[in-house]
């Protein structure tokens, strides 16, 4: 669910003849895309200008490579004349970048169906030695970091443990392999990595680590939950690092190569929507953190949300730009947060370019919660996302008359005090919602001009806190209506009362607490894949093994006891017999769900939870936008919807995809390029945001395209492997038909050859 570098190859790939089926293919001159998001600065920017505003309408398909075996979120890399993609059941595949011809494929354990191997990863890293004799692709899969020879596709046996590095290394309390699906960042001979420790109570900590690219040895660790004597320790309960978790970097890392500074968007503590067990501001959660890339030494930070209880963690890459400010030239770093704000700082000192004010915010009503009295509000730039949601903003385009009546009443009764309204014991409006704002792939820059671009979702949520162990299904979201909304349940009431077997009731409660965040309230997929037929496909024993130990991109739950695993697998097999609302109330299941607090933490704090309450279609469009900022002035240059949703009916304006699955690129040719969720290619004028060209393509895109040049010809490579239009099984409109899935392929565009 989501870039500035100039990369010129030096010598030819002399040894590639044995691998490449195209003679001398590596001897072609090229400008590549050798880093995730285009470069260490993560700017999505290409210096190429052959394709520009005047001729983009003349581009055609240069080549395609089929990927029929499942979807992938892997962003392509291009080095010399080799494109690296994920296909063939999760394998890392090398292609000739001018023809699409396959050169080699490296499979991984856990592949298959596009869900294992590296298909669940958002990209990879490329590294080469100074003499270019050693060239590696570094990519994570199933909790390990692998080093693959970039020319042959073979494992580099001298790296770590025969080519594989266990990503539990350097993390305390890591019972499961900890791998962020984001590939980290190469700096000199280091690879700097974040992690994704999970979203439950008492998850492991998300410390930042760097490893030697050649040997795999741990180089440094930064503790994101400070230890005694470290800066920020007093913003947590005593010894919190011993049992609290999260505060990880599951998003995108940016590096200022010249200065050797790495910038991290650090995520929220866990559990992210209730913090009664972690009073205090909780550094370094929800922070822009600057570290010395060589040593991991702390340089500066800015916390965007104190004591986060909204899941407003930043994810998108911090953006570097050079601007004129108060008569001076300043190198800046800008962080776009899920709360809709863009924060801009001097990248060396951490000083804000414009004042950021601490303003009072509402206090939580949930028992045991601790609320920060103020939150930081930038005075400039203005927000890129909507931060208020009033009755006049309700959208009835997809609703029946009965649903309209229901939503008017539900909205009127909900708590709605604007941004930073704490989740309450009754319906609480959150805008942007937990899945709103920008995520991975969603920021870029034209650094030399001081322009920053933010892709964002205006995706509200309705939250309602209940005691742990009670069902959160009432606020699972996706209720408007199931024939339209991804993850919808149909109607807006809870499931019928009844007497399903107790193991199914236990299983639903466990599923809602530990699995629903990734797989959705109806098992049809959300952050993770659909698993509604998992037991049928795999068998109960295999499903239990996966829950316990994990597989592919999915972590396991080794702390969940055997009875709980059996219950959740029983629910997966017969979920239709345990509809929403049949979870077991009370706290009796806590030992089945999550670890207990240490004995020293007395009395044990309360635990509350809520469904994510994502309701994309109840707010008037546009539902997603791309915003261009001129940081020389702090003003928005333009804002336009991110693609279109024609299912919404006739309109003379674009509406924006509700949940975009792709990012964009910015080129020196003055273009912003992307493929939207409705399988349409867009070219925008970088200066105005106006659409200068569109064309239909076979499918919707995922990830960020790669822009590269070989022998003077510029190419733009997209991964068209997402389900076109709405997700499979979702309806276009009341009375509509299913939107067919398009052809899954990698497709490269270029101007006609001369």
C-alpha cells in the first residue's frame, strides 16, 4: 500500500558476457537508477530530460516482461543496462533494461504466488566496491538480509552466514525475525536498516542498526527507546526499554552523502492507539531523527507528536532541498507526517525554518491514559491534507438512503474536536485517519529548485476504544458499503447474535487483536494479503506453523500459546460461523494474545484497543492528492488529485484514488509521472500540476518507477502488478460489476528510437 541521484556507470561490465543473453549489453553507456527511490536522498528525481512536457505524448512501449504469478510491491533498480525486479514467485530477477529479456532469477525460500521471497519487500539496495569487481544486491526476505552477486545472481557466500544475515541481531527481545519491508539505505560500506517489530502491546524495540556490507558484521546500534543515562530516558516510565516496544523505522531512510548525516522517520510506540502504559512524551517516537551515518551518534531530533495515541507516525522519506530563506542559502530537510503537516528544518542544526508552536489539545477520557497537554503546529508550510471533517463534508455518492440516514446520525453523535482529538470510549472522528496522509513512496523533491512533493490520502477514521479482549469489529471500518469499500462487511450493524463454538469466538478475538491490522476484518487483506482461504489451501497444520513461526514477509507469533494458535486457525477456517461481534469480552484472553508486563510494573496498566475504523468513502473527494511546495517561500505551488476514480460517476474534475498503490517520479524534463490505481498513466507539468498527458495501461502500478538512460535513450519502468481499479471482489458502484484484474507485467516506456 506508496529520489534524487545522478548515477553514471564507469567501466563496462566485462564479465557479464557469460550471464547476459544480449551480446555486450553491459557495455552500453547509461544513467541508472541504482538506489531505492532513486538515490540516497530518496527524492524520486531523475536528471534526465529527453522526455519532457513537449514530447511526452509521443512515448510508446519499449518492452514488457510478464509477471503473472502474483502482485509485488518491489521498486525496480537499474544499474548499467540491468534492471532488477521481483517476479517468478518472489524471486529476484535481472532483465536486460533495453529489451526486458531475462538474464537470471534468484529464488528465495517462502516464495510462490507472489507473496513470498522478495515480493513483499518494497525494494533492494545496490553496492559496489571502488574497483567495481564486487557488485551486490542486498535485499531482505523472511527476516534475513541476503547479499546477491549483481552479475550472476548467485549468493555471496562470504557475507554473514553463507550470504544471509539474521535481522534479529542487534535487537533486544527479538523472538521473531525483524525486517522492515523497506530496504534501508547504503552509505559507503554500510547498510543502515530499520525494522518492523509488530504493532501489539510489548512488541520488541525498533532500534536502528548498521551492518558492514562486505562482512555482515554489526557496525552500530542506536536505541530508539533510550536506556538509563541516554538522552530521552526520562520521557518514559522507569526501565521502559526493557518491556516497551515499537519506536521503529519501518519507513524510508534518507542520507546526506556529502555530510554523512542519515535522517530517519521514527514511528510510534506500541500499542499505537493507547498509551496508558507509557506516560510521558516517549522519545524518540514520532520524530525526525538525525544521526551520524558512520557511527550512529545522535545529532538532533524533532518530535512531531508527543505521546502518540493517533498512529500519526511518519513513514515517508525525509526530503532534502536547497532554498533561499531570509537572504541566505540553506540546505533543508523536510518531513511529511501522517497528521498532514510538513515540517522543515536546517538539515545541519535542526532549527525550524518557520516557527513551530506548541498549542493546547484535548485531553483523553479513556481510563488510565496520559495525554500530552500540547502538540507542535507548524506556522508554515500550510498542511497538505484535510485536518477537519464536518457534516458538510459527508459524501453520499455510494450510499443507499438508509445508509445516508445512519451516517448522518452516527456522525452527529461522534466526538469531533479537530486534529489531535484523542480516541474516546464512543465514536471519535480522526482526520487524517490512521491510514491517511503519506506513507512509503509518497514524498519526492526537485532539490536544486527547493521543491518538495507530497502524495497523501484524505482518509478519515472512526475510532472507539474498548478494553482489551473485547471485540473491535464495530470500528473495523470499510462499512460504506461492502460492494464498494475495500474490506467492507456490508451494512453498518454488527453481526447477528448467535452461538458459534467457543474456539471460534476465542479465535476471532485473537485475530482482531493480532492479525486484523494486516489482513483486514473480513480476511480479504489490508496491509497484508488475503487469508480467507489460507487453511483450505495449506491445511490446518501448516497454517498453525505459519502463525507460530512466520513465512515470507509475515512475522510469526512465538509467544502465542498452542491453544490460542489452534483457536485462531479454527477461526480462519470457519470465519463465517463467527461473524463480527462474537468476540469474548473481558480480559481473560490477555495471556493468549500478548506478553504480560514485568513483575516490577505494578499494578499492571490497563490495555485498550480499537479497530482502525478506516472509512475512505464517507468524505467528499478528492480522496488522494499530490501537493507541490516551494520551500523558498513555504507556500503550496499547486495541489491536484492523484489520479481518478470514474466509479464515482460523471465529473469534470479528478477525484483521486482512495488508496493509491504507487509513487511518482520527478524528472529534469519538467514532469511528474505516475500510474494510478485505475490503470492510467499520468504526466503532470512539474511547475503547474496540470495534466499534460494520459494514457491507459494494462494494470495499476505499485511502487516507484525507475527512470534510466541507455545509449542516449531515456526509459521509464513501471511495475504494473497491482489489481486495477478497486481490489479484487470489490464492486465499482451500487449495481455495478467487478473490475477485472489487468495484466501483471513490468513495462518500460520510451520515445521512438531514432
